[in-house]
């Protein structure tokens, strides 16, 4: 049971971070379908730091652990933000179709990260053509044991981000202006709000959260990641969490816990005798969060209310 709680919390943290990124982007008026690609690129940035930064856990001090964690977090954020700039420029400045751009960036993210890692591995060892990065020792810098419970520091980061995003959206001028740009950008522009800047801000914050979500995902329970596998559709699952949570941070947190529970079952169902006795293939448990997302969206999507201007390129001359 403790292992189920542990995996539920770490997968819920991933979904929460990425869904919050999608939420703030859509509140600004830009649909961020590129979350999957942003996660992959953010994960790549953090994984490269873990691979090349010298770290020995057995002799590491608290400062060493904090330094490793901080640098990995920073690398994931920087790469996630830089990659999200492609979406922002194409959709905001060039007024390109947001769905097509997001889809293209998802495919590019997995392909680009695979090429980078394979090229790096081959350069280091001509016989190594894999897209793997190992971070066995470095990953331990993020973990703290509380009794039998293994606390991943990214769980704390997810809670902090939840509070910050809630305050940012609903307790600040910035949040009010951002939401205005997603509801009625012409009205926002008429009172002096720069819609382009606000939408850029929304997408970049989305990239920041997506990058953190990516590194959180690949370090959740494993110490090696094949980048050709991407992030197993977690970016799209986070969008389902966002819709189910009605674009509200705390409702998104609840939805993330629900979906995280179903995803965690795929990792720990062997520990429950009554589940083992059902003789259900492990693939079914791995499919559960995606099946649940389809069922949930089928019943809730009609009642969900997205920001009115999301997905619509802003035309300053239109009234």
C-alpha cells in the first residue's frame, strides 16, 4: 500500500506540473498541445546534467545533493522554456494553427532528443547506438527516505508550483490580465494590456512547468531512460487532467491524484493478491489511465468551459 501511495504521488506530481502548464497557457489564449514535446526536451536537459555532472552519492554532502537537484531543475526549466518559444513564436507572432504547431513540436521533440542522445553515445563509444541515458547514482540526490516512504523532492516542487500558479492566476494583476487575454483579448487590448506579451508569458510559463514535469517523469522509479520512447503520452494525459479539472489549479490537483492512482497500479498491482488473482494482463493496468481519461472526458467535456478565446490567433485590427 505504501508503494502504491508513493507511485501515485510521483505520477500525480508529473500530471499536476504539466497540466498546470497547459492551464496557464490556455488561460492566456494559446492551446499548448506541444506539452509532450516540451516534457521530452526538459527531460533531456536534466538527464544530460545528471550524466555529465560529477556526483557520488555515497560521499555527497547535503550541499552536493542540493546543488545537483538545483542544476538538474534549472537545466530542465531552461530547455523547456527555450523549446516552448518555438510554439509561442509560431502561434502568437506568425498566427499559425495552434493544433498543427503543437503536434509538429511533439514529433520533433522525441525525434530531436533521440538524435542528440544517439549521436552523443556513438561519439563516446562507436559501438553504442542507443538512445539511453543512465543516471543511477545522480537520481539518488532527489530522494529522501522517511521511514519506508521514499520522498522524491519533485513532489514538493509540484505542491509549491500549485500554490504559486493559484496565487499568480487569481491573486495578482498579472493573472487577471492573463485571463482577460484568454477570454476577450480585444477588450484587454482596449484597456492597454499587451496581448502578445501576455500570451508569450503564458506559453513560457507553460514551458517551464512542462520541462520540470519531463524530468520528474523520467526519474519516477527508473534510473535509465530511452528517449526514443518519449514520455508515453503523459503530455496528452495531462491535457485530459486539465480539462477534467476545469482549468482550475486545485481541481486539476484532484484530477491528477485520480489519474496518478490508475497509472501507479500498473507498477504495483503485483503487490495486491486480489488483483493478481484476477489474472489481468499487465498491459491492461498500463492502459488504465488512458481508458479512464476517455471515459471521464466523454461525460464531462460537454460541461467544461474553456477560455473563450483559446486557440484563436489575436488580430489587433479585429473588434
